[in-house]
C-alpha cells in the first residue's frame, strides 16, 4: 500500500501482527471477503440514494482492507 499502516501502531494492531502465521492468514482471508461484501453493499446503497449507508459500507470496506494488509505477508516482509 506504500505507507506505514497506522493500525500497526496501536497495541491491538501489534497483537494481530504477532499472531501465528496460520491465524493471520485466516483472518486476512476473512477481512478480504468482508471488504468485497462491504463494497457490494456500498454500491447497492448508493444506487438507492442512501448516502449515509453507502458511506458506512465504504468505511467498513476500507478498514477491512487495512486490516487485511496489516496481516499480509507483503506488509510484514516487503
């Protein structure tokens, strides 16, 4: 992503990064699914002219992406 992930500066973020690799991989996969599903919900809400819900789902998608990236091998080794 090209920046230092601010989530990793929080104690809970560091705790996530310290989990065993298998756990991080499973959580990362779930976060990536959550991102995709939240993006879909954001698009549906936007089409229905439900701006606040679209913004909510877009935020969920963004946070899920940040979490997934924080847990990814690339973020830890690249």
